[in-house]
C-alpha cells in the first residue's frame, strides 16, 4: 500500500475570541512584517470572504487564498493550503469570526478551529484588551482548553491603552503557560476603512500600500516575529499533496496548445472578488484569462470567447459603469450571440437592465437596486435548470453577501432552487445568479464552462 504524500509547511492561524478583535490588522501586519524581513509568505483566509485576501495579496506580493470546508469540502483544505503556499517559507492563515464560531447549527463546522484542526495548524490568538484587564486571562484559558484538539500556541494583545494596562493583562495570562508574543497599542491609522459589506477592498484604497508599510513596521516592532516563526515551524507535516488544477479541469479533446480561447474576466475597482483558483482552473482548461475593466475599457479583449463576471461593488461605481455605453452594448451583443457567460452577484447586477435606475447591460430582464437588508447566507442549493454550468438536480454549496435586490428574482429558467424559492437566470450559454460558488470544490462547473468556450 502506498503511503500518503507528506508535505512540510510552516504555518500559523491567526484567530480571536470574537469578531472585531483585530484579526485582519494583526494577520496582515504579520504577513507584511515577515515579507519585509525577507521571508516568502503565503496569505490565506478562513471562510468565503474576498476582501481580506486582497490585503493579504498586497502584504505578501502573491495571491491571497481562501480555506472553507463548506465551499470545497474538508478533504481539500490541506491540498489547497499546500497549493497556495507553494514556494513559501511560511503560511499565515487569518481566521473568521470567533475561534469556535462556524456555520450556525453545525457545531462549529467551517469555523477557524475546524480549519486549524483540518490543517493541523497552531493558533496565535489576537485579543482585544481595550475593555478588560485581568479577565483576559480567563478568556485565553477558556479559548485554549475548550477543545483539546485546538492548539493555542501564543497570544497577541491588541488595542492596549498603556504599558501598565498591558502588564496587568500579561500577568493574568501567565498561569496558562501560553506566551504573549506582543502587544499592539491603539492606532486607527492602520485600520482598513469599512463599507456596507465590510472592509474596503485593497484595490480601491490609494493609501493601502502606505498604510501597510506603517502596519508592518508597527508589528515588527511590537510582536516577536521569531517566536511566531518558531510556532509556525512547530506545525507537523501534512499527509497530503498540493491541489493541482490540471488534475481537475482539462482542455477538451482536440484542443491545441496554440490559439487558446480568451476568457474575458471582469476586474478593476467594480469587480474585485473572485477566487484565485478560478483563474487557475480556466488556464488548466486551455483558456487564456484576460482581465478587463467594465468601468473604463471601451471594448472587450480581442478574441473574447467567454465572459466571467465575478463579485465586487458595482453599486459603488454604477455611474462609471452606466456611462461606458460602448462596452455595455458590446457585452449585451456578446451575451445575445451566445458567448458563454458566467455572472456571480456583481456580475448579475451588471447584466441587469438597470442598477438603482442607472442603465446597465440589459442582458438579463430584471432591475437591481440597493436595499437596507443585508443578505448573508451560506446555503446548499439545487440546480433548477439545465444550463451552461449545471444539470437540473445537482447540488452545490456556496455563499451570498450583498445589500441589493433583483426584481424579478428569477427568469423562466432559474439558476438555483432552495428554501422554497428559485433565483437566477440561465440558458445554454448563460448562468447569472447571486450565489458565489468556489469552483475548486465543484470543478465540473469549470469544466462545462471551459468546454463551452472551446466550442466557441
């Protein structure tokens, strides 16, 4: 019997007792500080979030990655981590919510603790001490002992009010035996500004690099980087091999290496959200991925034979998108001509007739508008129709995160059904819906799209 592959990767998970403790600030600061110290750092994010990986990419100089067992399954977590961290000296994984908070009603499934366990990664706990002192010792003790399978290996104190305050907290943690790796004071200048869906994407922040330099210097001064690296190097080898997109999606029979069909992928400030593995799967399928900006480019890339319109904030940039009439017309003509098109969330809004009364592409017979209600869902959905990507009855896992509404919610051939309703718009060459699906967990969807693009 062949032994499973064994892979060495120093790694650490940055977690917290609750949301708002400063995980993103500390995790991104650690990535940047370690990178500036000469290490090749790979940044990862627990959960479906797209925004934090943008900051991780800026800090590390390589793509940010997501680790989410709901989206891709438990078995893929270690392979995806190893794939994303190829060539890196250390991987830093930013957690989500509180350490043990996962999908509601599932006993912590997809929590930071769950992902740390699946990847056998030690944890550095970030604790906001701005409103407590000795009570922090009890919090750290509880976090470390709640689940024997979770290894809290160090603590970073965040938002300390004074050296005296920090010393009181350090003394309270001492009986646990868990080292305090550093203390960070209050500094609003290094916090990312927020928007209606969370943090503002790094791609939209002109001062992001400057703020990151300041954050890296602060973390390097106030956190013991060598101690963090020692914790990361204590992680055991993983009994897994790196994920390989070429093993999941292949060019169709008869495809040649030359003349790779172009898939035009929406980018720019309006479309900043998509998983890195999506592009990798498209390339593995023999496609050339070319990014275009729907707000500024007046034409699709030359030779476009497929369209991928991912997530982002088109509502923030609706005027620029609407003013670009030449590109809207070309996209509408491409969709009408049967160019294979995938549109997720922001892409759906862009294909609608209007967004807050601003004209959009008009390829989907619906109108979109901002709402007060936040839709945040982590569902399993069933394909409601045969379409470009799906066959009726197939089930997928995905997520939704938006403050917009589309009316009507579904077309004659809906994309998905679940919880008593149908949503989205499909045809043999179109799949447009709010649901974000991680194609690494559902590679058959990528394969169908690739096949359609090659058919032209």
